[in-house]
C-alpha cells in the first residue's frame, strides 16, 4: 500500500469571524434601504465583537492598558443595498498586523450576496494623549492566530 502525501491547505473561512445584524427601521432611509453611514456602525460592531471573542473588550483595554483603538482609514465599496428587516452577516478578517496598527477586510452579506466590502485600518493609541502605542503582547498573540 502506497501512501500519498497530502499537503494540508489552510481554509481561509476558518480565519474569518462573522457577526449577525438585523436591519431595523432606525438603520434605513425613507426608501427603506440602509443608509450608507449605518454600514460603518455594522463594521465597528463586528470588530468589537471579534475583540470580545478574543477575550478582550474596549473598556478593559482602556482601564488596564491605557489604550484605545481608533479607525485611521476606511475604504468602503457599497455594492448592493440591505433593506429593512434583512438579516445580514458582517465578517471580520485580519489582513495584517503590526505593533501599533492592523488592517481588517470586512464584508456585509445577505446570505451569499455580497452587499458591502471594506478595508479598515485601526491603530492602537494611548488613551490620554492619543499617541501611537503598541498593542499589548498577549492580545497581539491572539490576533496573530487569525492571520
């Protein structure tokens, strides 16, 4: 019997976190579609829940490490509208990680339909002076597992 060597392949979907969001009336414009700025809230919510998934939250990081995360850049492609009462999934994929900054690729999907695609750069800064600060090493190690 001959063994065939199999090279394991990474499955990218294993490194993506997904957060469900229902579209409420407050998220829509007069036409019943999600107002463009609401998507930024959805993206933020998903990144916040991803951070919780890693065992961290913004208040504890501010209190224990004196740091906060701030968005420094966001590029958003609005492809199709979400509508009132839609259930959408907001994904979080860590594209790159530095000592101070990280880049996320995010999508908003309704089932298999891509609605919004975004690239969001986030920086870690000191809570008092808002100057660049290193991401705490323990958190950074957990984040690296998602690369």
